[in-house]
C-alpha cells in the first residue's frame, strides 16, 4: 500500500557533478519549484505552478541532486500529524496505522521508506523534528537566518526555517552544507564562519561535552519515551559526556506564546490568498469582501481557518496587548532562559516528542490537545536556535527521538553530539 | 471558565474581519474550540514584562533595477485575466 508521501511525483534533474550527484531528494510542497506545482497541502493552491525556484531548490540542483517529487504536509504547515492535508494523510512507514508526525510528514516518511535518499522539510514549531522522531530518521532545524527562505510559502516567517531530513546525522549535515549560506533575496540570512563542513562535525566525539537536561521538558512525557531518553543519555555519558539538570521556567508558557505568534503571523501572511492572482476564485458576485470570503471558505481547510481566525482575534483592537504583546514578552523571556542555560552547557537534551506516534485520526477532533504535543519543540523556534532530532530507541516498536538544542549557529556542536547518539 | 467568553456571534465577527465565510456548523464548532484555546492562552497573563535586548541592524541593498517576472509569468496562475491584467471582483 502507498504511504501517500508525495503529492506530486516528478523528476527535476540537477547538475552532472556536485556534492549531491547521484542522490535523490524529496522536497516539501511549500517550497517553490519552477514549473512543478506547489500546493502547500491546500485546495487553495491545488493548481498553483510557481514561475521560479526557491533558493534552496537552486542550491540542490547546483549540488547535483535529483528532485524526485513534492511531499505531503499539513495544510500550509499547520499541524503535527500531516492529517490536515487536503490530499489525505500520509502513513507512518514504521507502523501504517500511525501518523508520520508533521507538518513535514511526507518528507520524513519518504526518507524512512527509502523513496528518497534525503528530503527538505520546514520547521515553524517542530515540523522537521516531530516527523523525524516519529519516523525514526534524523532532522535538523537550523538557526534562524542560516538557510534562505526565499521561495518558501510563508506561514509564520519569524519562526520558520527550511532544513534537512536524512537517514543518518552525517547525511543530514551534508545536505545542510549545501543549503546553508547567505542569500541576497532573503535579508534575514547571515554569513556564518564555519571551521569545517557540518558533515565533518559528525565525528562522534563527545568527550568532555556538557549536556544540560531541562527538567520542564521531561514533565508529562510518556514513561517509555523517558526510559529511551535516559538510555541514550547514559550512552553519551559512557562516551565521555557529562550531564546536569537545568531549569527553563519560561518554557511553561512556550506553547501559548508560540501559537499566538504563529497564528497572528499566519493571519497576515495568508491574507494574500484571495482567489485573484492565484488560488480558488470566489467568483464576481457581490463586493470584493464577499468574493474573497467565498474564495477562502472554499480553499482553506478547518485547521487553517481556525488559525487565521484566532490570529485575527489575537491582533484585533482590545486583545492585542492581552495576547500578542504578552506572547512577545514570553518569547524574550524564553531566549534569556536559553542563554542562561548555555552559559553552563554545550547542548540541551530532551525527548523530541513527549509521546510515541499517534494513531491515525486520534487527534483530529481536539486541536488544543494537538497543540500541547509541541511542548518540547516550539521553545527552540521562539529562541531562534538550532536543534536536531536523532533516533533514540523505541517504545513497543514505535520510534523515539532525542532532541539536542545548540546555541545560535552552533550546528556543528549538535551534529557532533547527535552523531555520538546514533 | 475563560475570561474571554466566545459565542457564535463573536466567531462570525472575527470571520468577517478575516474574510472567511463559515457555515452554521463551523460557527458552533469553532466557538466551543476557541473557548478552550483562549482559556489556555489566558495563562500568558502570568508572563512578566521583558525588555527586548536584541540589537537590530538594518540590512540595506542598493536600489537597482533587476529582472522580475514577465507579465505572462505573473498572470499564469490567475483564475481569470483580461487584457493582460488580473481580473478581480468589484471594489464597491
């Protein structure tokens, strides 16, 4: 049976030579590919064909990679299971009755199932790390500003980054080497000094590495997940690393702050979908507001409508200070807590997801429960930091992910630590 | 109980602001879900005021003419066009 990992299967050839020559890459369907439709998992963009490539797609081609298709995702990246896609859910290749995680579920499933050697995902609040954890593969969310977002269809642009998914840490790091670097077309990208390639950092040397374990990110986790987590921490200790507990009191507010900020940005970003330049037309009856409202009723699914409405509410007169301004305070507080933690630790470790993969259909009816599952991943986006999810055993055959968070532009450190945990 | 009660009328008002039509069943469903979600967001009240320490720097570039999309490329995804323009709904 098909996993439904791809929305569009189409081959895009890259250069004859390059660091990724001979390698196949699956690309999440919110990343623009010239001449190949890019749907964002939405009916709104079912027929949208970008007239240009995203910078990361240009870099893949120049590096010699062959793109094999566009992968399934939660609609506009809004979900933790890939079930909000207008093109149906993707199944988890490890257990087809389970979700692959989301929102980059198609990318992680394609890699785990061998349908692509590597994949691109995007991570706004965990959307690379969650599916990597649920499918038993490696995913890296880069520091904000390391990878260009030009050509990425925006959901919450102050939070999101494009990043690699691969079967191994070294493979993910090799792909990150191709993606990283400044881009004139994305003014938030930075030039970052690199001593060596990220792939070279995957040397497994953790002797003397100091690991902080934020106790708040263990609260409420599944017992089996915690057992797997402590096993891998013990394994890193046996290789010369040390660990100590740290406190991040601010992260108790991370899920609230994340959703308020992400929904607010989404309500603004998705205003462009009005059925005129692209998307589902709302027809020409009545005035323009009525036409736009019809276009958006038809083109958007329930989760997208929920987030656009809640974001509109959080930004509206009378509620802005209560929700949006407080969420920005929380974001600043979380950044400071991470800075303090990194004054005495090289990396921070936690389970990526507090639970094993959900059963298909389990979480669809209760959006708040789905949001709460993102507790360990969203703080990293709010603090603009890099993080990797690497396989760390299983619970009754279902994959568990270890999340390692690094300081700003500390990708080499988390790659090194993750390569020792594999 | 949430400090911010949400009923179907409130959802309809926000949906109008956001330019999203909803049917009756969606209005009822969203009202119940929004009450739960906003109740959870209310915990942000406990967050202290935090001054931003970020040093923001403007990133400038010279304002030079460069290649953009052709008119044909820009129009290619539009549901309807007329005489080389996007066709939109009436503005009044």
